C-alpha cells in the first residue's frame, strides 16, 4: 500500500516541521518568558562575604570612663567615639579587643601603683559592659572557642588586650591576675623604654637611649624574658607592636608560642619606626604569628610634619592632651577639635582603605595569607578615609574583594588567623 505509506510519512514530516517551528518561536521569544539572573555586583559579593566571616579588630582603646554615662557603648556615640554596639552592628564588626592601657610613666613604686590602678579600672569597665550593662548583646571571650560560640549566639564579642607591660611593674604575679580577669595578649611596651623591653619610639622626656645606640636593654631585658616565659605558661599571647626591632626579634625567638603584632603596618611601604620591617614580619610568620595591619594614618603613608604639628597644637589649645580629656571634654570643645581636624584632613588628605589594602597586599605576598590580619587602633589615633569608625567596617572587605581575595582568604585576614594563634598560645600553656 505505497499510497497510504507515503501519506503516513507526509503527516509525520508535517508534524516534525510544525514542532520545529514552535520550538524556534519559543527560543526566539525566550527573553520574554525567561529572566536571567545577573551576576552579583562587587558590593553584593562583599556584603555576603562580610556577613559570613568572623570579623575581629585587635586594637581599640578606651578611656577610664568607658561603660559610664560619659561613654555608654550601648548607645550611638559622637566624636571621639568610634566604636559602640550600634556601630559594630551597622558595620558588621563582630569582635573587638578592648585595650587596657596605661601610658609610660615613672619607673618607681608610685608610678607602678598608678599604672596598675588604671589597668584595674579598665578591666572593670570592660566587664561592666559585658556582665552588667549589655550581657544580652555582647559577651567576654577568653578563647577562640568562646568567640565562635558567642558569634553563633548572635552576640558581639569583647576580648581584652594589654598595651604596655608597664602595668605589670616589677610584680610578675600581676600578669596572672590580669589573665584571670580576661586579658589575652600582652603588649610589651609603648612609647618609651620600660623594664621589659626597648620601645620603637624612645622618649626624650624619659632620657631614653636611642635604639641606634643599643637602646636601654638592646632588645628585651632579663625581666622581659622571664615575663614572656610566664605569658607562655598562662596562654597569654605576646604582642610586639610598639617594640623596637631588636626587642621584637628577641620576643619572637624566645616565645614558645606564636607572637602577634596587634596594630602595626609595613615598614617597606612607609618607614615609620612603629612599622615592622620585612625581616621582622618573616620572623613572626616563621613562628606561626600574625601581623595585624593597622588603619592608622601616619603608619600607612607620609604625613607632613606641618600637619602633625598643627594637630598637636590644636589638641593642646583645647586641653585635649589625653584620651580621658578627649572623652571628658564639653560638646563644644569636641566640635571645635573635630572641625579643626577636618580642615587639616581637607588640606592634607588621610590614607584610604586602598592604602591599608596596599600594606595587607605586601605582607601577604611576603609571608602568605595565614600570617596577616586587620586592626583599627580606633580611639587611639586610628581611622582612615573609608574606615573612620566601626560602622564602616564593610568597606575594608569590599576593597579586599575588589583586589581578588577569596572568601576563605578574607575570613583568614579578618579573624581565622588570629584565632589560630589564640589556640596555639593556649596549647603552649605549661
């Protein structure tokens, strides 16, 4: 039956042709029916990564009036407040090392007693925030595990660091007490040599010997060596920011646990005495340590002496010569100082988040992603264009994304590296 067979194949051909026309029409009209999802923007990628990692700032200064009506961390603050709980939430800053600091003073019984009193007052202030005022919003962490637990509970995290071993005086037993109160790093020295180590910035007012002439101790003193051993026994991280090069290298070599620089930048990019040389950074990394690159204008780029002098004179003219004076000043005085600083910044612009990232890039290329972190030094002079307070913290992550850092790498920079060192210090306990 050839006729019927031909008719069958003709119908089949018509059907196939019809289907082809329908498929072609659908494909042509596809954009009308199918909306393709555009790739995420850089801002969207940064926001997602920022929300997924644990962000830790390893250095924020506080006045003695912290956690009082003068500086209530639970309320939105105004200048000179750069860190409070509302801004931490706004900027996605998860954890902060609040700093117990006393400036270098006389190395006698009266000086040591005064420094210890200042230290205890700041420990009490931090604990007042976490234990009494805002326990539902922020908790005190004593370990990396505590950081992860509190973060998992949706809380902000407070940690405690000591800046300037001067607060120990000549009584090593104080270090045990400070550890029990929550301290988890010990900054050996500040501006001016002390009984522990030589400073990166010797002070004429203390008749400090220049480091080029060997400093006072040639690095660490015998007392400093013993104190580092005690810090290792306790599980307290050793911090070499503010230490002279010789003292930093001594501490890195001596410590049986990895060492941190809680707020320093890169000497190779800007040769400020407070910055770490490539030799120091390599030694730090070889022992498993971390340099926390700091958002401090004068450590990131050259600041004209004219600007530095003008700012000092402005502060003195308004009586704002200490952190407590800054926070205790009247609103009018604060406004005058802020306006004056803004005018100086307009004439001589501050470093930017990109400048901070340049220092991060150098350190990462030098020693690898596992040995670099981030800090602000807020309320101690820190703050740059784009990261002037905790509420702008996301901008740092955005710049890292712009430079091609992966989510894993950004997580390491913001907190994982520091937590690894905390774990290592705990493991090295005697």
